[in-house]
C-alpha cells in the first residue's frame, strides 16, 4: 500500500513538473486494490483470472508485481512503456501475461467486455474467474446493466465478479445528487446475485470480503456484485488539480496507525519503507527523463496485425 | 443456387467446423429463429443474446481477447450506433496496446434500403464504418461473394465488420458455392428450417469446400474504355442491370467488395484508362466514403481525368421515408445512375 501510494504521488509530481501530460490514478483505493492484487490467480489463459480494470488500478498491479518503472514510463509516455508504447494515458495498463485487459478512458466499457472472457471461462472445468472494476459514476452507464443482465441469465450464469469502487464522486458531481439507490450493490439483488457492500478503506475487511466473494464466484460459477466504499485523495485527475483533498479517509495512514498501535510497526520502519520507495521512484523517473518517446515513423505500426499496412496511401 | 442468407449460413457452418469458430451470437441468432434473415439457422455454435447491442459488441471483444473466435451480429445496422465507442475501441486495441492485444472477431450487420424498412431498417453504415481505423470493412454483392468474404473474414486476425446488403438476402446467385448441390430445392431441403415446430429439426450440411475472396482486393466485373464505376453491395446489381444499354466495351465496373483496406491500384489503373469515374453507393452523400475516393482520384490522377470525378449517393436527409416515393427519391435509382453515367461520358473537358 505504501509503495503504490508513493508511486502515485511521484506520478503527480512528474505531472506537476511538466514531465507528463496527464495524471489519473488510484490514490485512495489502496486498501481495496492491494488485497485484490494479492488474491487474484495471476497468469495467462482461461485457467487464470481475467482482470478488466478502470484507471485507478495501480494498487492492484503493484500488488501483482508490476515494477514502478512500468507505471512511470507509461505516465511519461516513453517508447519503453510496456503497456502502450507511449500511446496512452497514465494508469491505462495492459498486461497480457497476467490476463490484464487494456484499461481505457471510457468509464464503463470494461463491464461489457468482461462478459466475453467470463463466457469463455464458464466453459472450461477449473477455469479462472473474470473480475471487473469501476467507479460509482460508471454504474449509470448501460454497460453496467449489461454485466448484471448477461451474467445472471438462468442456466447461463457467468463466473464474473462485478466490483464497484464507490468514492461518492463522478468527476465533480456528487453521488448523492445522481443516485436514488441506497447502495449500488442492491441492484444485484434484482438479478438474484450475491451482493455486498463494505469499507474499502479497511484493507483487512477488503481482503476478507474479496476472498469470500472470489471463492464464491470461483466455486459456484455465478456472478457476485460487490461495492467497496473508498476515497479519492487527489481529486478526479490532473484536470482538477491533483491536489490533496481534505476530509477523506486516508487508508494508508489509518492502517499505518493501526499497525503502530498494535506494535507491528515503528515510526522508524514506516519512514524507512517510505523513503526507500520514494528514492526508487525518484531515481527511475530521473533515468526515464533521458529515454526517448516513440518515433514518429512508428505511427502506423500495429494498425493491423502482422505488419499489414492500414495506411491508405500505401494501398 | 443459394441465396445470400443461405450462403452466409454455409460459410458460418464451414467456419465452425473448420476454422475454429466458437460462437455465433446476437439477438435472435440462435434457435428457433436463426436470425431475422435466417442466415444463422441450424448452426451448432449459434446462440441468442439479450437484446443489448453494447453487450453483444463487448462480449465479442472479450471472447476475442480470451482466444475464442466469434461472429457476432447486430440485427440491423440502424441499431449499431449506440455501440460506436466500443467499435472505436475494438479498432484501436491492437494499436493502443502497441501490438500486444489483437481482436480477431467478425461483426456482421445488415445494411441499406430496398425492403421498405423506413427510418430504422434502411440505414447504411459504410461511411461511418470506414471511419473506424483498425477494422476491415467488407460488403458482398452476390451469394458466392458473401460465402468467400465470410470465410476470409473469419480467417483474418483483425476485427472485420461484415456489412450485408439486406435487400439481397433473398436474391439467388448465378454461381454455385463450392460443394453446393446443383438443385436449389435440394439445398433448401437440407439447410432451411421448416415452418412451424423446429424443435427436432437438424440441418444436413452439404460437403462444402473453402473459397475465399482476398480482403483488400476488388473485382473488375466488366472492361470498358469510356467510364469507370466503383461501387459495392447492392449497387453492383443496379449497375449490372443497365450495362446492357451501353456498348460492350464502354463501362468498366469495379466491385469494391473490400472497403477498407481497398484496392486503389485497380481503381487507379482503370481511371488512368477511362479518364472518367463515378463512385456509387447508397449511404448519405455528405462525408461519404465515395468522397474520399473522389478526393484521392482528384489529388493523384488529376492529369488523367477527362471529367470531374463524381459521387452518386443517398440524399443527405434525416431518414429514409417509408413511402416508395420517399425511399426512391433518397437512394440512387436506375434513372439517377443512367443520368450520372451519361453526363460523365459526355462531359467535355
């Protein structure tokens, strides 16, 4: 949790120093995202879990083993960015080796794309499960309804864990002004789904609830809708300033205090961990400053597979 | 001879038995209906989805990501518009992941007017489709083409948008599909579902063979010296119907069954020969795909031209009206085509 927070804060600094064009990320979702990353069955192919995530997924990826460098190279749109080669935004990850589907900017599409991998997984014995993440605002979109309808069809249920990280904001619009339902997870009840809402700022509760939900989906091969209440600590994105927001629960701080109180950590140890990751992130970003972005002549690369040209001037 | 719906069915059957197709799905695609035009009757892997176009396209993308091979259908292209960002995304996934994630899938949808379908069963989609980089866009004009293009689309490792001229679904071809029984009646008895109770019915598939049309190429259907016509879909048939009124060596008719990528070399050679060209389609005329081809012709072949390149397309009105007077005034008709051809042929540079 500390590592991903330090990383996100470094990404914000990189943006504010004019070394990247945009920041959006998962500061405030660590207590949900890290347990998810620890629990996922990581690998490639239908036997492993598929992840269709939104653009606040750094905590999950860090917990899965992503290097800080990958995230910083993506943010700085370097050619060596392993997710997009400098073509897409910060936090828009893609890791085929871990079944991590490409993260995109539209806030809802992952809920309908996830259906496809869940259908494929529903057909094999001992298959993995599909996990989809998204924000509360995105649940107003039709794709969220698609995930509920498609995954709960009688006799054709899907091993799909539908998750919502509810931070009570859609950019600048508050949840309370746009939602009549008390809890988003209640929407799953109409489809006969297992549903739950929990404190996503508590990593222990998150771990237990995620583990329970994942085991349910894994064993029953049926969908589950869970809603984790989380924070949004630096606003929506750099478009809203990427400044610290007062009054939100900071899960890293509160969990740290809990560990201190329990005698499991010391102030010195916390400082040592934070400083180590901060130094690492700083060193990586300095090194990446010297790295090139994608070359202009690569513009048409990967238009079609196998180097087939999509440039009409060459037809 | 098979009609286009039967040809598609045969190609999809070939795909599921020989090319690894795992899913053929969409609204009403599975039993008992087998597609509103019957193009998916009796197929082993066909299934019904919820009436949810975004779910259909999203599921197709996810299936492709997971390594499955699917052919999904949007029942009419008039209902595809609410999926436009997913279509954009399917087209950009390989590019935006720097070559890491490919989406081999086929999305088919009936297009165009000609069945008195009013505002929401008559739309064309070729102009918009060609603005979706990363997709391949194809449209057949005969059952044999439909068969060959579908097999090519299934084999292609990229997303392919397969536009089917709905007015041609019941039109029979003049060429046999490889392996098709010679008697039309026999084919019907083998693969058409009976009227009424179909619960016990199973198709008897003929031993069809592979036939492909290369995506990115075009067909020169007639050679001519006076005028080049570049068209696709059911407009090919409109051209064929009036060619008999022109001398045999007058009109060069190019069937651009692959809209993107397209066979510019064939168009170029032809226009350099005739110096006059008409781009014909039934989508609406403003920011029409034919305009791109006309622009390119003007830009690259200007000094070969004897007349200004012309686009004949549907009128830029908000919809296709139900009454035949309205539909016929919107979509290019024989008289419009003849007038455009004659004006082009007689235009003095």
